[in-house]
């Protein structure tokens, strides 16, 4: 299942900490967690916000992926929002059909 995440980093934290944390998690072989394939991971060129797109085998795998950064460095995240996602070409027909069923 594909998940999208929008996140904002705490502007008071040192950006170099992100690189150090990533190196530590990768060296411990816990990032990316088993069952998660990172499709995209982008950070804005300003304001320390970003998006990630991941494919996860289970809710548990996604929970490990989303929470390991906050556990590794408490206070790093100002905000994070994660949800299952669909391609627009699949989602729109579904919503149109649902509307017809409801409003019909």
C-alpha cells in the first residue's frame, strides 16, 4: 500500500542533526525499516518542510518508519501527517461512483 506523508521539521533544530540521525539509523540497519520501500523523500529549499512517499507492507512497518525519527530525536518534528494514497486516475472514478450512489 502506498502512503504519503507531509511533515514539518522543528525550525529550532540544527539541520546537521538530520544527516547524523540518518547515518546512525542506516548504520544500525533500521532505516528504512523492513517492509517499507521509500519511493520519494523531498525537503523544501526553505522552511524545513517536506514530503515522503512510501510503499509499506503493513501498518506496523509504516508506523516504524514514521515514528523512528521522533524517537531518535525528540522534538525534531513540528508536524507530521500520513495517509494511504491512490493515483488520481484511480481515485477520481471511485469518488464519482460513490457520489452517484449517495446522491443518485
